[in-house]
C-alpha cells in the first residue's frame, strides 16, 4: 500500500498520515479487535521506531500485541513478529534484558510455528545474538549459536 511505499522511502511522516487513514477505515470496517487493525498499529509503531520515538512505538506495539493475542493467539507467528519488534525497540534503548525476554518469546513461538530455518526465526536468532554480543556475553553467545 501507499503507506508502506512511503515508509520504505524514508518518508515517515507521510507514511504515518497514510497509516492513520487506513487505521480509521479498518476501525470502522473491521473493528478494534481484528488482526488487520493490529497490523496497522504495528506499522505505525515501526514508523515511530524508525524516527527514534520509542515511547510512541511501544504504545502502538502494545496495542498491536493485545489485539493479536486476542485475535490470533499466543502461538501465532504474527504475534511473534510483534514480540520481536518490541524487543528491537527495547534493544535500541539499551534495555538488553527486557529485549532478550521479548526475543525469547518470539523465538519460542517461531520454532513451533515456523521451524528453525524460517527467515523470521533466523532473524530472531540474529537479534538474540546481537543482544548477547552487546552485553559482552560472548560465552553465552557461542553456546546459543552452537546449541540452538
């Protein structure tokens, strides 16, 4: 959609305007508890995060997560994507322990739902490795990469 194109071009404010329009439509047409509505909240959060507006991003990710948990359940791969995204915001803020918790949730879901070789699972493994590296936990990093 247009909002995603604008986001990919780095035009975050224009993308946000488009996401808000889509959100209004989705809320009217689908309601506040539909997974498509959750995805719009997720996209808005991603745009906030790209601008370094971490608190705003967290609020939107939390809305997306709450809806996804209700609409899709705690074992769905789309729910894992939001856990991963929350972890990334926390990592970007230097909150490594909190980020790790979110990444672990995403990883556990992805292993069950998608398997170890899926690109989303691999992306989460890389994110966990980056957190361990940033924390200077090199032995944990090596163990994680070898055994998982």
